[in-house]
């Protein structure tokens, strides 16, 4: 069976305690440990584990997703299942991640 687009994007109303659908993020498969951050009217979801390495940008006002690749020849982030995203400034987001494997001790460092 092949992968299907992620169709389970929802939002939760904290006063009414109701879940409702939002636009599908439209990726094939699932996100593994995404890092998310909200900045102004957007939510950024960093997919730092897949080979594609994209940030998925959700417009709250327009209910649409945009996928922005950030892996290039000049820049890539090590694949990781442990990522965190923070609002660094009004124009910058900081993504913390990484995984280094020590083959001699068979341990992982984060």
C-alpha cells in the first residue's frame, strides 16, 4: 500500500472545546517529530527528518499551506527526530536539532 496525503489537520477552539478541520498539509506519508512555531499569522512546521527537508508554512487567515524546501547544495540540516523551533526575533526562527552517532560506544548524542 502506498503513502497517502496527510489529511488530519485540525484546530481546537479552547473556549468552545471543539475540533474543526483546516486545510490539509498535503504531504505524502507522515511527519516524524516535526518542530513547530507560531509567528504572527503563520504556523511553521519543520520537517527535519525526511529526505525532502521542508518547512510547511500555514496561513491562519487564508487557511492554506505552502511548502518551502530548505535543503540545498549550500545548506542542509542534519536529519533528526529531535527538533525544536523558537521565534528568535520578528524576522527569524531558530531551529535546534541534530543527531550524532558514536559507533564505538553505540550511543547517540543530541
